[in-house]
C-alpha cells in the first residue's frame, strides 16, 4: 500500500500529467480529425503513468516489473502487428480480459496480505474490484471466443437460466457481504472469486454475437470500474482517475450503441437476439437481380449524384482504398459522391470513419445517417458496399422484425441501388434483407475490393 508518510512529488506530478493526457486524449477521440492525436495523447499518458509508478517508494525489487514490461510490450506489439483490423473487436475483448484479471489478482493478493488490517471501506472496494475483475475476465473471454467463432455465436439459453444466474449473483454478493463482516472468512472470499468467474460466463453465453460489441463496451466499463476500485485499495490516484474515465466512457458508449440500434441495455443483455430465425417481411421473396460490371459502370458514370454506403463487408475486404479510387474516378467525371455512414455499420463504433480516414477520404464527404437520408430520393445511384443490416428496410417497414425501429440508411429510396457483396450471405443479425429483392436493386457479386477496383477501371473506359 501507498507510503503516506513521505509525499512522493515525482510520482504525484507524473500522475497529474498522465491524468491530463488521458482526459485530453479522450476529448480528442470524439472527432475523427483529432482522433489519431487522441490515441497518441492517451499513449503518452500511459507512458507517464508507468514511469511515475517506477518512482513508488514501496518498490524494492525491479526484476518483476522489468519482466512484466518486456512481456507486456511483446504481447502488445504482436497484437498490433499481426491482428487484422477486422479482428479488432475480439482483440479488444482480450485486452479487457487481461486488464480485468490483473485487477482481480491485485485484489486477491491484497486480501491475502492485508485483509486483517484493512478498513471496512478498503475491504468494500477490494470486494468490488475482485467481483468486477473476475466476471469481466471470463465474460470477455467468452465474448472474444464468440466473435472469433471458436465458441458458437448463437445465444445459449436453457430453462431456469435466469434463476440460476440470480442464484450465482446473490451467492457472490452474499459471500462478499460476509467477508465484509468477517475478514477472516477466507473460504467465503474464494467462493466469491469462483462465483465471479462463473457469473461472467453465465452473463455472456445467452447473448448472441451480433450484440457482442455492446456487451464488450459494458465489460470495458466493468473493467474500468474494477481498476478504479483497485485504486481505492492501493491508494493510487491514477488508477482511480483512469478507471473512472474508462468505466463511464464504456457505459456511455454502450448506451449510444443501443440507441443507434433502437434497443435497450436490458434487451441486449436478456433479449437473446439472434436465437431464432425471425420471419422477414413480405418483401423478402422473389429473385435477386444481378447486374454486370459493365452495366453498373455505365449507370455510375452517367449519374449526377452517387451515395456510397459502406458496411462490415468493406472492412473484411479492406476495400477502403478501392472505394476512394472509384469515388475519385467518378468525381473526375463531374459526379457528386457522398458517403452515408450508419452509426453501427461494421463491428465497432466509428469503424467506417476510421477505415475511410485511413484511405484519406475527406471528412467533409462523410454524412451521418440523419444527414444523408433526406438526400437519397434525389440520388441517382446508391452503392452499398458490404452493408446489410444497416440498410434493411424491414427495420422501418416490418413491425415484427427483431430489428424493427432500428434507424437505417434508406438506400431503397434512391433511383437505383447497386449492392456489392460476395453472395447471398446474411448480415450479422442473421436476417433476410428485402432490399435485395426490390425492383430498383441490382446485385453485383464478388469481393468488395476486387469489384470496386474493376468498377473504377470500367468507369474510366465508359
Ligand atoms: P452486416 O449486416 O454484418 O453485413 C455485412 C455484409 O457484408 C454481409 O451480408 C456479407 O454478405 C457482406 N460481406 C462480407 N464480406 C464481404 C466482402 N469481402 N466483400 C463484399 N461483401 C462482403 O454489416 P452492417 O450492415 O455493417 O451491419 C452491422 C451489424 O453489426 C448490425 O447488425 C449492427 O447492429 C451490428 N453491430 C454493430 C456495432 C458497431 O458498433 N458497429 C455494434 C453492435 C452491433 P456476403 O456474405 O454475401 O458477402
């Protein structure tokens, strides 16, 4: 625990600098123009926090710290170099699991060493830290497994599940309460640890992969709060500040994502979205009309206004540069090109903005869903690049659809819609999309990157 007798000015000043950098970084992340800088600021903040900690009075042996630094840096670098952008959600889930297990282990170690001498307040913070840390660890590992496809993505539900979850939850809280009352009750402490791990699994298995981004953002919030509680246990200000920032930003993000999908947090956590195949609306029948590359190029070349709507397929195909090249070719011909961005297109918030920014698409060409929708009826061609759920008109037209009420980019209102996808694959919700059967929709099959490159070439030849 912190040596309170001697003020440690170097440590406090570096922690203050780190806190400012974290807050500044977070603020910068709220706009695509400054988001990159925000990441660097946050990184610098983390470096300052680590350097400051090295000046802690209680450190007597640096060997473990150096070993941790080397190991952590190696794992972090490997992740950054080899994990593809498309696997970012599951990579993030793994990071949450690492952070959470670290908090839980610190809590367990503190309990083993100091439980007898701790104040009730510190013991409460420790209990919170360990409960949130353990459940976030296993919850994040299950989320990662589902997103990576090593665990079945569909919700796992059985009779009596909610009752069992309640029992585990109250068993965990009850054990925590008893430890508060009797710090020598080690058996109850370890029961709480085991139930925490179990609760994480039980909390996430009934949720389908389509809802994993929201779950992860919630788990992120728990991991942050667990770190903040660790800060109270260790008397460490930077952990309290960074943990609270992390905890609340994760929570706000979960709410924003739910809002963009027109769902509630309870519906995400207990709704079992994706468990059953729901009926698509009456429009999802008939044939999908295919269009040739040449015909698609002619329609684009002679259009006045084209709106491009990217989705998850753009990310899997890494087609962001190819889409920018097509837009350039069209603009050279005098066509107005705009991008319509749905807030939950892809697999994480801001996914499309990040990819398009990487390809140097001017930020002014990106239009949020609410801005682009009124323009679609005057759009000659809407080009859907690997998007599916976010352009599914059932969300608007079929009250029985599980995504009913979710706002969509209304591409079906454009004069012509060209959909670029590989085949008849469904979106992450697993729902059929009536858009593909509409009179004004034309399917252009193939990998988005390859199709866009060939399309750009073809437009040049028109
Ligand atoms: P989507 O509904 O998952 O559809 C993606 C489509 O891309 C698929 O239908 C697939 O069809 C196609 N595709 C895949 N690889 C491709 C490739 N290489 N080339 C061309 N097409 C390819 O994607 P979305 O419209 O972006 O919707 C996002 C979904 O994630 C929504 O359900 C949303 O609610 C959910 N979600 C997102 C977030 C977030 O933060 N972004 C958070 C929570 C939930 P083929 O297999 O036929 O190619």
